[in-house]
C-alpha cells in the first residue's frame, strides 16, 4: 500500500535562515559546488577524450571511426546517461532514498572510470555503461531561474558562433588554429552549462512534489537526454558541410532559443511560482 505521508531523511532538512557561512550562501553550497566542478570535469573531460579514442586509428590504439561517427556515438552515450536517471529517480524515491542513491551512483561512476582505464575496447564499453548520475542545488538570491537558463543557452550558442571565425576562409580541413579559440569556446560553453544545468535542477527541485522529488528530477534529465539525442544526429553533418556553416547554424539556433525564453520571462515567472 502506498504511503500517504513521506518522512524526511535524516540530515535532509534545509539549513537555517541565518546560515551564510559560504560567501553569504548556506555552507552546504561549498560541498555542492565542489561536487559539480569535479562532476563536470569528469563527464566532459571523459567525453572529449572518448571522441579522440573513437576517431584515432587502430594502429595508434583507437577504434578507427570517422570523426562524425565518433562524435555521434559519444553524444548517444550522453543520451543514455540522462535516460538512466529515470530509473535512478524511481530507485531514490521508492527504495534507496536520496543519500544511498547518490552514494551508489558515485561508486558506479568511479567503477566506470576505472574500467575505462583498462586499455581495451571491451572495458571502454563496460565503463560507459557504469557512469551516470548528478545532483546539485543553488540558492535563490540570483536572477529568476528562467533568465539564468536563457543566458546559459545564449552563452552556449556564442561558443559555437565564436568558432566560425577561426574556421572561415579555409579551402580544406588541413589547417592550424590557435588553441585559444578552443579555450574561449569552451569557456563560454562551460559558463553556459553551469547556468543552464544548476538553474534547471534547482527549479525542478523546488517545483517537485515531495513524494516524487527524484523522479521529477529525472524528467529534467530527460530534456538533456533529448538534447544529446538531437546532437547525436546533427553532429553527423560535421563532415558533410563547411565548418563555418556547422558552427554558425548551431550557434544561431541556440542564441535564438535563449532569446525566446527571455521574451517569455514574465509568463514563466508567474507559472513557476514560488521559484525565484
């Protein structure tokens, strides 16, 4: 029989209102922000290396995939990571509790990375199957969540538009560019990712019914799974169109989507109450 009430887990109560120990924010934000930094380093760093491994020649220890196929497979993996969160949310709400779900999720991530450290194709696929899970919250003394999400999307689009400059005016793909273009692009992408994901997860947490907090969070991850699924298809065009067109069209679409969300901000503030 389903329980009509949900008991809070030990240690799950929010911090007191006068807790401003971490730069004016609750002290728990220190732990959460550190977790997010290393999780992003782990996930994005692994994905970048993974594409290189897939695309490198067999003679050099890679898997010999075409560049577009390698990026598509990596994006498809990202899709599966977020899809798994649906099952994880159900387990957290109905069986394990959030503490044990995060604990065992972290153990699985570590096991996945250790598996991928073994230099064989089989262990790489095993590692990819083990890595999943993320959780984070933010304070609400900032712009409205919808605006932060919109700014994050715009920054992501600008990261693509920036790459139009160094890839233009080349008749072939056999050219060199300064590494600072890539650094700048990833800086914009990283800032956008922080705004988008932390704001989205924070809003989802606040809007979620208490009894279905983790499962509601998995719905947010489903949107990310959809995004990765779309990326898995569009990235196949990387080898078929000019690089300025690829980066320019992707960036323009993202910027336009972000501006559209900004335009809807008044309506979103009303419908997302009490989220700030």
